């Protein structure tokens, strides 16, 4: 299943989390929070907040494009936009450089982000990776690399039928096609 990465929603989601953390955002915890929020959104309403790709990494699952942006290694145009709003990492944290319009996020997307934030922040940072390993059956040990996670696997793991998964795939493909036709990125 292919999703459609949305740099604007991703920046807004990171900005939301940074604002909740009084401006300074731990990158590791942010990546885990965003993963949990996107996973929960996929399960609940068949699409994610960011449209990012899921991958298994040694310390648990993450959003691939977002991880690259945090590292300063995103595609040039996306990284340039990111860099106008989000600082470079310093001591494993970033902060907001400029105001971000959070109105791009729906109420339910904000609720998913807040729920994931509270869940991740409820445990010590050193326990988060182990918790994700234990509670995300889609995660596979990549032994130092990364392994893509098919969103369909997540849906199967929570008991969605093949028909439901097919409908979700078709819905996401329709959105991608319409955005392509309209030139929306």
C-alpha cells in the first residue's frame, strides 16, 4: 500500500509536538510519537496524518521521510521547507524557527497526535524502544539497517479483512491520483 507523503502536514505535526513540549522537541521521542499517531490514524480511519512510509529500525518503527528530514537528508525541496520551520538537531533535539499554521491539521489528527504524545511521554525515554518492539507486531529487527513496513500488515494485525484493506488501499490511491492531477504536493 502506497501512501502520499505530505510535507506540510508533517511540519505541522512536528510543530504541534514542539509547542506541547514548550519549544524543544526530542527527536527520538518525536519520531516514535509520530509513528504511533500515524499508525493509530491508519487503523482508525484508513489514512495517516503525514502520509509517510513506515520502516523498522533497530530502536523501533519510524516514519522514513520524517527521519531523513530530522537528519537533514530529505529531498532538497522538502528539506528546504522543513529548514525554514524546524532547527537542525542540537543534542538530539530541535526547536521551532518560525510559526507554523496548525490549521492544516484536522481535529481528529490533533487528537491522534495528542494521544500518541501522552502514551510515549508516559514512560521513561529508555523504555520506549522496548515498548515499541513489544507492542508493534509489524516491527522486525533490521540488524542495523531498515526494513519497510507495509501498512497492510498493520491493518491485518488488528483484524481488518482483506476487503477492508483493499478499500483503504483504493481510497489512498484515489487521493494520490487526484493530487497528481491537480498538481498538489
